[in-house]
C-alpha cells in the first residue's frame, strides 16, 4: 500500500523548463547584428585615425542640437515600446479606458505610439541628410561623408525594419481571435530588436556627434 501511495504522489513525468526558441533565436541573431555594427565602428575609428584633418574640417557642419532632439525621440520610443510589452504580457491588446488615459492603454496603443516616434526619427534623419548634402557632405564627397552615411544609413535601415515589425505585430493584435502566449512572444522579441537599435544609436550619437 505504501508503494502504491508513493507512486500516486510522484509526478508521472519530470518537468523540464526549456527556453523559448523564438527568444533564443532572436538573441543569437542580434549578436550577429552587434558584430556587424562593431565592424562599422571599427571602420569609423580607423578612417578617423588615418585622416584626422578631414574630421576637423567636416564635423563642424554637424547639427548637434538637432541630432540630440532626434536622439531623445528615439530613446523615448524604447520606453513606450516596453510599456507595450507589459500590456502584451498581461494579454491586454486594446485600451480599457479613455483614449488619453495612458494608464489603461493596451499593446496596440503603445506600439502605435512607438511606431510614430520611430517614424519621426527616420524622417529627422532624412532631413538631416538633405541639409548635409546642401553643405557639400555626400556619400562620394570624401571619406568622412562615406563613413557617416554608411554608419547612420545602415542604422536607419534597421529602424525602418523595426517599424515594419511593429506594423506586423499591431496587425496580428487586430487579427488574433485570442491573444495568447505566441502573440505575446512576438511582441517581446520585437521589443528586443527595438531596444537593440536604440542602444546602437546611442553609441553612434556619442561617437559621431559628441566625440567629433
């Protein structure tokens, strides 16, 4: 009888906690992206050490206050993105209160605001590029122009990719009959990517605009 009781109380199968494969895959992919941007940083510093006079003549043309405001917009989008993740984790897709009651916002509202902030950032970069071209700094003008547009341009492409991902998550939120763990996981991994591009931009901003 004691053996039967022990067998009844024992779990049929041991519980194994395995990491989410989507999250792990995203982290591994972001690691490769980190290496890519590390190469861009290495290119920037190498060229700067070879031709320092070029940096001395070209960097005064940078609009640091403008870039600072644009950076703050992108950084603020990381906070709105995370609030969207919190809503996704509690499976709250839509707001449960008034439109301007942000405490009751769901994932859709927070991610939509994040998309708007990211779009403003990209538009700001395009405007900055137009101003720099008018000042004579182009991709083919000199080494500084090449490395500036390559580093910031590839980052802008990554931000644009993040904006597309937000649209997909928002669309999935509207289309899902039942918002569950798979949908929440998708929102979370997109936030990983968005925080990554934000951190990369902070590094680019410090190197290009502050340590000019």
